[in-house]
């Protein structure tokens, strides 16, 4: 992974506003190729401190729909990066700050874009965690504190930062009813590679 300093900042409503603007572009361009577009990750939880990078899941019905979606996203200025070891979730990198290309030359805030197959573990993980944290502000505050502590401890080590959050995340996911095998896979996927 890239070596960037990890910064966790207080929540801002600008994240939700930016998501809505981005989602509008994706909806207009992808139309019926997708079944949903979700704002996920910490920036989607009001009041939660987060890295200022918006996470977006574009949902497709099945793997057969992926090639058409890839073609549209490439026209919008993204590069398909594969599943990066997370089955059912395809990652897309931005070619420039102006991706997605909206015809106006808009420079967009940082965001991570994923295409997820309906019902895949990664999507369930994102939605169940987001929904739980939205409904439990105390847990969201605890998570924000943990993220700030990890960012201070591992300012240039994203893998250790991610691994440090995993037990907190999987405890919430277990509470929401996620299967034990899925939790084990999430833990393995979030292990720091040294």
C-alpha cells in the first residue's frame, strides 16, 4: 500500500453532501446496470471521526454485470484494480482528482470506489457496521477514539491501523448476526502483512 500519513479528523456533513453529488453522477451514467449505491465506511456515520476519504459501494446483481460497469467507470476516469483479495468486491482507483469526469472539470475530494455483488460478505460487512454505528452513537464514539489512537500509534502504517480496528469491527458484526466463517475471513483479510 502507499505510504501516506494516516489522519483522522472530526465528522463533517460535507462528506454526506459529497457522496450525494458523486452518487448522482454514478446513477446517471450507470442507470439500470446497478441495483444501489451506498455511502459506507466511517464518513457515512454522523458524528464519527474518520480519515477524510469517502467510501462508496456500487451494488450489482451478479458478477455477469461487472464488465459493463467497468466500461462505464473507465470512461469516468477510474481504473479497475480487481478484488484486491476481497471476494465479491472490486476496487477502482482514480486516474486524477477530476475522477469522476463530470464534464465540468470538478476536482473531487478523496474517495474509495468499490463495485460489490449483492449479498457478498464485504457488502454485508459495510452495511451492517454502518447501520449499527448509526444506531449506537456510544459505539460510534468509542470507534472514533480507537481510530484516533491507532492513527497516532501507526501514522505511516495503514496495514497495522486496519488490523488494529478489526477486533472492534468484528465484535459489532458478530452482534449483528454475521456468520462465524465470514468474521474469520474478515479478520484474515485485515491482517497486517509484515
